[in-house]
C-alpha cells in the first residue's frame, strides 16, 4: 500500500480522484482540474503537499554545512526568518534536488525537499555532514498545507489564531517564522501569493477543515502542475535532473558564485561550464498551431530541412494546456543559438511555436506578448 498523508481521509470524503505519486496516494483532482486551477488564479485554493519531506538541520556547524552543500549562498538568509530557493548539486554540477530552506532560529534551518527525491537527498546530506557538528532530522511527523491565490493571505488568516494571523500578515515574500509547533513561509509554487504551512500531522485535518469553512478550495496535484508551468517553475525529474546543471536548466540565477572563496559541491564543474559555454538552454514555448505540447516531444529549428537528422536537437521537458492563457505552453531544452521560433512534433506533425522567456503568468496576469 502506498504512503498516505494525515489528510488522506479528508481527500476521500471530498471525492478526490487519488493516484500514486512517488509512492503516495495523492489527490490528482476533486472533480475538475480546470476549475481548481482557476480557483487559485482568481480566488484561493489549498494543496496537501505533505508527501514532500521536511528536513530540520541544526547544530553549531549548520550554517557552514549548508554553505558547502547548497549552490545558493546561505549567507543571504543570515537574518532569522528569511527563506532561500536553491539547488543541491553533485560533484558534476548536476541537480540532485531543488528546495526551499528557511532560517527559523539560531543554528536552526528547515528544508522542504521533493517527495520523489527525499530518500536520495537524505542520504546525500548525511554523507556530506560527516565530521561536522550538525544534526539532520527527517520530520516525518509533520504535514504541509499550501494556501495560494490572490485572497490566500486574507482567508488563511481567518483560519488561524489572531496572534499567528497577525505575524503571518507581516511576512514579506520569502520570509517565514515558527510558533506553537508550526512554521509558516510566504512562499509557493503557483505564481500566486500565499503561504506554505508546516504543522504536526495530527493538527493538519483541523486546519484543513477550518480553511474549507472560510471558503478555501481544495486543489489537486493536476492543477498544481499547470499552475507551476504557467509560473515558469521547474519540476524536478523533468526540467532538471542529475545529468543537467542549473546553467542548462534556467536556474543560473540560483547559483551564487560570489564570494569566490565559498567552495560548494559542484562549483568546479559549473566554473568549467561557464568558461566553455553551455550548448543548450531552457526556454518557454507558446504553441501557435493546434494541439497540446507534451513532455519529451521533439523540437526542431523553424523551417528545418525534413532530411536533416540533426534538426530535431531540442526536447520539451514540460508541456500542457494553460487554462489561464487558453493555449498550450511548454518548457523546452534547445540549442543556445536558436531564436524566436521553433517547431514541435505533435501527433506526427510539426507545429510552429514561439520562444518566450518564462514565466508565462504572474499573479493571474499573462506575461506573453501578443504575436
């Protein structure tokens, strides 16, 4: 039997369609993926993301340890309460995982990592911590509820105590705090405002119910994926993996090369790649023909010669119909010198697509320029 989150019974009671996701029984939708997507863009929705792993890192060497294993610089969040998006790299510069790390207290940090990579992440972190005075704890007792949308902070506050709601209301983006056994970060994965709330598993159902009572819509992982794609956010295992570096995955901005003296795992490989130049880049695509772009679809330069075997040197990494835009969009890895337009293979036909810079949507508004 697959793992179940503390909210499993709530999903069943709400009529969710449950699927296996990385070994967990998770809701893909509660009846309408499109309606749930629009609820987040237009109002507010909530996601059970308790399958993701919460990892607490604390001890006298916690900061030095994170400085060595994270591609971004942990010094950016020396002020308690701040959060940082970063990648964990292997020695070849490939992405082991992407995560958000919170600085919750002195010598105490909290990372939230992907469900499918949790076991691998923990093994890697423990291996890198040898010889350091740092403790790494997988908090399997905790659940995570993400509340996202233009009214997320307003309605989530109504489901909290007055004291917690007041503290949450004061958070700036990528800030967080911990109180009364829970931690709240003003972060998310949808391109909308909101919170990610980490709390004891035995309190998750009560908060879920209170959020429903104030009008927050349950949203499944299906809409979570179209929301994150519209927001231009990478999905681990599709848009990035251990064989691709952040420089090839549109994540160069998450790598802190300064200060030059900070040595982190993967730095030497990335420095070498910077000197040599990357051969491919990750871009956004907007389909101008008919159909829906799917992951792994071939991409070729516009007006390619049908007989040129090297023309299709690009690949879609994520693709779907974008409910907010009413068209199909994608992230694709293509040769770095391709510009403006390409062609994507859909159902054995080549369809034209326009190259754009992600994100496609932010705070409910299209960022795609008219053709």
